[in-house]
């Protein structure tokens, strides 16, 4: 027993899949910024932030095996990291491209819709519709915490790790697409047609507006990261906790509608976001990418069984 405890407490730390993805993102963007600093305002400040982020992740990685508190912080640090990366990538929109690429999406959707969906939804909006879709849109900010937290609280750590790994992987793919295909969204490109306010006044409408006012960014529209993250959470909720998945499904549908209703996204953004969430979630669930567990090796327990707290530290690269 003592030898087992010592092995857990003093084993050399190894980076899990999420750690490696963040190292790759922060170091990769730092190299790009160092090569093209003239393309981004305050480029060297962003490089400094990236390096500090890497140091913090490394610190949490090394401290994770020492106590439950440090393990908890290492497990959940991706939540604030999402915000840091999302804010940063919005400042990198023109790192490689010289302008917004929305005209491609506008031309495509013009072939599908006689009236832009953001305009049509606004023309048929009402305060109660606004509040309903805003409730769905607001759910994005807690979906990962709800699904991941449910698995964490019940010690279903493998399911929790899959949620986090797939979410981080999904976001990384979105970030890379933002760099290759920067778009600013219909709130900017179709502003002339949005000559009427969104009816509102309820608490969810107020909360979403408050968040967007203080943490919203210009850009990062295609694909929708919000839809991608919600899709990942919903995928694993249905996989491991179907009753929870059934409860969350209406919220995710409302989120998708709200993303267009609020003029943040084109319909194309929403559809692409669902794909950018579904494919990484499926890949992680299949074990093609993500943190490998000793329990996943041949001859071990089935994939849907729970992983004990001790087995968490026997994950393999």
C-alpha cells in the first residue's frame, strides 16, 4: 500500500492530451507571432502571455499528483484557458489573411435563403421568443461544466477526460480555421439590414448582452465555437448519461437558433460548428485521439465502466 501511494505521489508527471494541445497552440502561435509581428498589434505581449500560459500548465501538470486540490485545478484549468485562447485568436484574424472572408458565406447563403436568416428571424421576433432562445444561448457557458461536472462528481473520470479532450480538440480546429478563414459575422456585414432592435428585456437576454458587451470579440464567427463546444458536451451526455442528454438537447437546439437570432452567426457557422464538435467528439470516443488510459488496453475493463481515482494516474501517452 505504501509503495503504491509513493508511486502515485512521486511518479514523473506526463502531459495528457489536453496539455499537449495547449502547448502546441501557445508555442505554435508564438512562433508565428515572432515571425510576423508586424501583422498583429501587441504581438510580443501575446507571445509573453502564451509563454506564461505554458509555464502555468507545466506547473499544474507537475503539481497534479501531489494533492487532490492540485489535481482538481489541473483537470479544470481548460475552462479559463478557453477564454484566453478565444480572446487571443480574435486578435490574430489577419495574421495570415488580409481581410474578412464573409463574402463567400454571404454568397452561399443568398442561394439558399431569399432573406438573410438573421433578418427574417428579427422580423418575426418577440420578447418571449428572445428570452427563450437566450436561455439556450446562455446554456453554452455552463454546458461543459454541467456534463463534465456530472462525470467528475460521480468519479467517472474517463468520461470527464473525454469531454475535456474533445472540447479542447474541437476548439483547436476552430481556432486554426479562424486563422485560415477569418469572418466577422452578420452583426457587422448585414448591419444595414438590421435596422430594428432585437425585442427583449428578460433576465437571460440581459445576461447574454452583458457577457457579449464585456467579453465579446470581433471575428471568430465561422465555425461557431459555441455550437461546437455544446455539441461535444451533448455528445458525451448522450453517450454516458442519456437522461442528462435528453434534458440538454432542447437547450442546444435553442442555442443554435439563438446564435443566428442574436446576429452573431450565419446559419453556415452553426452547421459547421456542429460538425467541428461532432467529429472530434466521435474521434475521442473511438480512442483515435485523446488521453489514453491503462484501462483502455486489451484485456482491461470495458470502455463504459468507471475508472477509479487511482487509475487516473496510470494514463499512457
